[in-house]
């Protein structure tokens, strides 16, 4: 186990108390690589589906196009003998991926390249999603994203506190390093097209329900609407990549999941104002723009994306959008709104992400980090990891897969690599995003060049690791500075609140 794991797990299990949480000095060694990842990444309602009862007649009909071999039950033995997984002798393993975003497209591409007959069902190929559109630099090479898809290369980030204290950073970036900004509809379309080029069958339709198989060896029946008609597809393995309100997740009783709401306006600015955002992204924090998240102004090709998100006050999302428009008015006030978007974002990973031969990835699995709201990279990565697990377990589509094989190849690998990161980001959200004094402390710390250096190292390459030996002194110094910033801003925040209450109580005396 990584030395940090035990300390982070201990801290995560304690009661939420910002000051107590930071009494463990070791935490400071690891907190800074992720402290500012929230500066760069935004995230990145369907009716409840019916779960059809297995129908032998429909199963028989489906089998005419997709036959699976059966196994004769073993006779009784003195010692129980485990049945082997059946081989697919009449056809390749068939997989269906529901949802064509980064998670679904990456899963479909991996499955098709691995020799599995793959179908990708996407309801709206031309649709868009409110998303800041920032991705880590490592994603360009890892997923072979062409340079032509990038709208902007951000080398400057500005974070603005509730009192308008500003921290500018970017000097810690090495030559050639930047934050790629792109539009989701452009990225999603590219990934889907690439999956199709490798043999994926793309179906335009809306997934409605799932008929569960009567035995572990029979196919699932997928029901979807296409062209005004109900269609049915038989598949041995299903990957649900259909978003925060996943119908696939509901079909397998994957457990409830709370979600945030993201609201975004795309605003076209005059050339002079657009030039201001040529390589600059801004992040605003404060209870006027979100009670538990942040608001953003991120540059795109010919416009800026201006938005916010919240978990606890979804019904007031337009109020917070007005707040960010007010805070950034001097820079975006003359712009023209060209598109308005809203979308649910999962708050945490689901309790059950693999049930039978059905797996959840991306937003459907709950893979969006708290504090930063990052989801694009984790969506594509989870789709690929899940696809690789199915390809390996099926030996390239030659045999049936089992639930435990998918869990071993997908969930175990995923949780070992990213589980601690998700818990860590949740802790940061509780410490810094629950009060204005915590937000002020966050911005104050963002001005430190060492914080910026450690943040970029971890965010750009998705590595949560210790600093070099020579960095330990810097990590320890910043640990104590964290205590100082939190303590000072806590005192100041309490005094400001006390002053506000006093003014309200004595308002009549001033009139």
C-alpha cells in the first residue's frame, strides 16, 4: 500500500472539521498535488425504465439471430464440480454499449479492436453537454487526440475569491505544457467515428429497458426506440455509459445516486474581449456563485463557456448563474448568448458498478471528482479499462464472461488506481468549499508557486505521488501554511459574520 493511503483513509473517516482534519502533518505532503485541480476542470432525466420479466418466447426469438451454446448439467457427484464457462462456438461474443460519450465511445472502440462484435447505441449523436471542456495533457497522447480538436491551450489560470482576492498562476508550467480546451460535441463525435472505423456498429436510438436473461448463459435483450419504432437487440455483455441518470443502472438496481446540476451559457464576445481569454481561464468561488462548487469562464474557439454548478441548491441554479454573470460582467457583459445548456452530474461513485454481465462506466458509474468536477478523462479511461477487461476475460470474444471476471479486470484495477484520488478530492471539497472563509484560504494558498508546481505535476499527468526527497521541506512548509491560512480566515470569517449580524440587529439605529 502506498504510504499515503493509510493516512488519507484515516482522515476521510473522521468527522468533518477543517481544523482537525489538518492536524496530521503527513496529509500536507499529499494535499497540494490536488489542491488546485479544481481550477482547470469542469464536468466535465430520464424516466425510470421498466424492467421486463424474462419472456421465454422473446428469448427464443432472439436466439434465432444470436445463438449461445448450452451446457448439459453435470450429474450429482460426491464432490461438487464447478461448471466451466461455455465457449461461443456459433458466434463471437456480442457486446452492447449504451451511450456514445467519451466513456461509451472508448469502451466500444476497445471492444471492437479486441475482436468482439460491438454495438453502440446513442440517442443524440449531434447533442451537446454543458462542460468546461478542459482535459489533462496526458489525455492527448494516451487517447491519440489530434491537435486539430483543441480550441485553446490555456497557460494562465486565475482564481477569484468571494472578496475578489485574485491568484494568478501559470509560471509553474514548463515549456510546452498547457491545459487543452475543447468542445464536448467535437470530442465525442471524433471518438464515436473512431470506434466505428474499428468495426463498431453505431445505432441511433434511445435505450428504454432491459430484459434480464433467464440463465447465466443466455443473452440480455435491449429495447430501444429508433425512428419511432421499438427495436430489440440481444447482447451477452452490456456496458452502461448513459450518464448520471443512467437507465442501465436503474435496470440492474445499481443503487441510488445523488447528483449535481451544471448550468452553462456559451457567450460570443467581441474580438477585443475574446483576445483577453485567448489563453486564460477563470474560476470564481463564493456563495454568490455556488454554495458548494465553483463557477467558471473557460475559452473556446470563438466564444467563452460561462457556467456554474451545485449539489445542494439545484432549484437555485439560475440565481447562481446570475451571480457569475455579475462577477464577470466587465469582461463578458457585451457578449451574445448563443447557447444555454444544463445537465446532471453524479456526486459520487455508485455502490454497485458491475451486476452480472452489465458494467457501468463514466457518469453512469459516478466517476466525477468532487471539488474539481473533472469527468472527461475518467469517463474515457473507465470505458477503456472496462473494455479491456471484457476482451481479456472473453479471450478476444471467443467465450462467455462472468461477473467476477469483469469485477477483477475492471473494478479492482480502477479502484486501485483512482479510488484514493476520489476520496481525497471529496475531503478537499468538505474542507475548502463549505464556507467563504475556507474559499478565501484556498485562493490565498493558490498564490504560492510551490502549490502551483505540485498541482500541475499531478493534474497534467494524472499521478498522485510523493514529491522528491528535496521537496519534502517544501511540502512540510506548505502544510504549516495551510494551518495558518485556515486559522486566520476562520477567525476573520467569524468576525465578518458577527459584524453582519450586528448591523442587521441595529439597522434601525442608523436610520
